[in-house]
DNA sequence: AAAAAAC
C-alpha cells in the first residue's frame, strides 16, 4: 500500500556493497574505492586539516573522531545533547563526523529529500556521529543510544534509504517497531525523506477489517523497505510472503524494549534468525534513548552471537539522559479526586496557552475513567489505548497531530517514540512501575514518557501527580536513578504556583 | 489487576 514510487525519478548509480567481513581491516580510504558515485568529488572537499589531525590522534584507540575539546568551539553548540554521547568503534575503521549531509556521499535524490522535504539544514549531534558509522563500508552493526527527540529516526531511515539498491525489486531493509503508531510514523518519515528516490516501501501492521485479505492470497512483498510490528512481520515471514534473502539492513527502533524479555524478545529473535538463515551479512542497527544495564548486556550478546562479531556503539550515561530543556515537577495530591482537580483546574487551564498536553495513565481502565470525568466537566479530551479499533486509534492520532485536539490521554502505548513537536506538557497521572515488581519504578518508561515533550531542544514541563507514600517512594527512586531534580509544587490548590512553574520552564 | 503485539 504505502509506496513512494509514484514520484520515482531514480538516476543515482548507487552501488551498495553488502559483502560482509568480520575482519575489520578496511581503513577509511577503502570507503571511497568500494563504491562508485558520481558526486564523490564534491563530498571530498572536507576540512582536510581536521581530518588528518584526528586520524593520527585516534588510529590506535580506534575510537571515533569526536574529540570533546574540539567540539566546544565548533558550530553545533545549540545542540541540546552536545558532548554527552560517548561513542566507541570497533576495529580500525576510521570515521569522520559528518558536519554536513554532503559529507555522507548520499545520492542527490536523498539530499533533496533532506533539504526540500524535511527542511533539514545540517545533521544533529547523533546524526553527525552515527551516520558515518552506518554508511561507511564495511557496514558494521551499531548499537546507538541518544536522547529523546534528538533525531534517531533520521539516522536509521537515512541508513535504510541509502543502503537499498533501487534497481533490485526485493525487500532489502526492515524496521521493527513496538507499536503500530510508531511504525506508521516512521513510514511517514521514510516516504517524506525518500520522496525523490523512487524507493518502494510497505507497512507490515495488521490490516483493519475493511481491507482484510487473507495472507495466503496476497502476493509476496516486493517493496524495498518494510516497516512494521513484530507479530505481523513474523506472520508474513512464516507464510513465505516476506523474503529475507536480499535483506541488507535490519533496524530495531526502541531496541531495548524490542529485545527485553518483558518486551518483544521472542518475536525479535525469530525475525533475526530468519534473516541470519536466509541472507549474508545483514547490518543490524539498534536505536533507543534507553538501554538499562541488564538489557544492554543482552543486546550486545545477541548481536554478537547472531551477527558479525564486531560492532560500533554509542551510549549516554543515565545521569545525563534527562533533557535540560524540560522541567520536571511533582505535585502532592491528597487523594485520587484531587489529581483530577489539578488536571482540570490547573494544568488544562494553563496548558491551553502553552501547546498540547499528553496525560499518561497506567491502565486502560484509568484512561477511560479519567476521560469520562474530564469530559463530564466539559473538557475536550481524547484518549488512546490498545483496546480501541485501529481506525479509531488512527483517527485520534491524526486529530492530535493536526492540532485539532489539545489534550490526549494515553496508556504507555504512546510512551515511546511518538513525535509531536507541539507537546509541551506531559502529565504522569500515575508513575510507571515494573510489571514484575510494582514497588519499583520503570525508569526507562518514565524517561520515554517525559521525552514526549521537549522535542529537538524545545521547552517543556512535566507534572508528576503523587498521592501516597508509595508514589513518593517511586518518585524519589526515579530522581536518584537519573540524578535529576524534580521540583515540588508548593500547593496543589495554588494556581499561582502552577503559573510560576510554567514560567520557570520557559513556557509562559 | 499492565502496555504492547498475534492468531
């Protein structure tokens, strides 16, 4: 269905090299000789002095040419996560950070997509570091952590689009996401960025009842890029409708969750094994804002066991993961009812002036309860959760993204990845807890929830509503874990306190 | 008595 070929005008002679090699003997010079690109001359006019300086300094350690002392006085200072990412490369492949998209040997069609459609000017920090690692042969696996709203999607979408051979009509890139909404959102980015490339794509999510066609009656997927959710992808693979033999690049969005035992571990491993079985040398990219210690260990192990041994990685310390541009608050509420009062009298009243709001709740049930009481009080809110029909989910997302609705109540369905720049306020109606041990907070989900505000360095405010000792215990554990300060609102009844809070957050 | 994703 989703197919960008309507605008096809592919003239690029992009010859992707999928020959995989475990021995990382290729130096940076091999990168150019491996491929024939008509625009190579232009891409060569990089800062020669910086390159040679870096190369000599870093060859032995084999780490990335990102030098903290150097980065301070370059031109990307407004980057919110500047200098907080630590990158480690394996082997002796040299990478030079990409200050401009021109540094990446991208096809003219892709560059046009970046500048004209996406309206990007230059790579963000994570893009600057990770894109050379993704796009330079030999194509190594990458485990990449970066802050919420820092542009991870662009990294892997660009990776997929540039690794695909436009002349080969077979699936070559696969992206797996934890929710249908995220798969759809990523597809939208792919279509936009790849608008001029003629590269074809298809969404692998369950079809709604109206357009349902039994899997056995469907033709095999011929689209070059497939983005979807694990269940449907596995279903297609099992039915032999999704061939893996030409797969060049496999992307896990929200990789920590996709590979966690409590997440989609089984499904993900099945997909990986299908690829390992069918193809040679598929590059694997794992992206997330969070990689908890235990999942990090597992993730690196699984990549090493199933795919090529050496891989590049970039991680952020958990203490440096909270976004500086987003101010976090906690509100002591005497009981459940006062939580609703705080939301309707304080947060929603003021929130109207500052942008859109997402209210997170723990269960589907409390989502509908909160929805009903806010609607009863005369507020216009919409609610999304997994029990809704897909068409309703789509409609609610569409309305919110178009700005037709201001306030959205959600379960953790939207905790990860949902990108809407106008969201300035996030409310935790209740705090996220671990399913296995409900007395423990889910730090990762907390970070993802608050990351729905403050996209790309924008200002934002978070209100955590607490009403008993348990809530306060969870909150202080979260504060300790991220070493981030959560300011207490003096009185839940004081309109002035909330107004000042928003002013301090830079929103009023 | 959880969210999500699959029949």
